[in-house]
């Protein structure tokens, strides 16, 4: 990374990104050996669903992945102080495992839902345990705001069949 995060928003996004990548379940889902390798699957602000220039049948930022972004920002003018407040958003997007699909995505929605719930539930539990340790984001609130949901794409070979969930995240921002 060539630009260092220095604002409260940028520092918080990067701390949340590191917290997600530190989850052993997230590392397993993205097939990463460790948190450093898992960081390559945690995007800030957006992830591209565009085709890769060198591999047209592959997405530029393929799933499984997580996306960290700002979802709200305000400035509170209190007596004698100015306070910036913002909310972060975390999205998790995972194609279901072969075990969950039986080799045919969409065939057994109950198994796929259970598999996805197991993954994101474990990631959240691990994030809660790691929260505030080292240089990880310190969670104070984590609320599901959308999902879990299934994305069943058209016949377009590039779009992936995946499950997703989106959270609103709060914490003591730097």
C-alpha cells in the first residue's frame, strides 16, 4: 500500500480490514494460509465485478471476499467540541462450498443457507474475540442490515452464484 491511512475513517477501515482477515474461518473460506494472505480478499470501499483483462471468464476481484466501506458520516457540533461520527459497513460474499451444493448450486437451499450461516456466524464470533487486540478494530456494535441473501446470476459466465450478508459496524473510532 502506497498511501498510509491517516484520517479517522481511513484508520478505522484498515483496522476492520485487518480484523476480518485475522478470522481463522475467513482465512479458511478464502483459502489463505494466514491473515496477511487473507488481506488480499478484503477490499476497501468496493470490489470490482468487472472481468479480468487477462482472464475474461474471471472477475477482477473474485469471491470469496469481504468489502469494508463507510456507510454514514456526520459532524456533531457539541458545546466546545467538534465530533466526527461515522458508521462502517462490512459485506461478506462467498460462493457456497461443494459440500453445501452437492455439486449443483441452488439445488439444496437449506444446506447452502446452513453452510453460509455457519461461515459468517463463526467469522463474527472470531471477530468479537479478537476485537480491540493488537491493531484490530474494536467492535462496539455489529448489526446485520441485509441478508443473508443468495445471488443467483443470469446465464452470464462471469457472474458468480454466491451468498452474502451485510453488517453495520460501530466502534470507538480513533
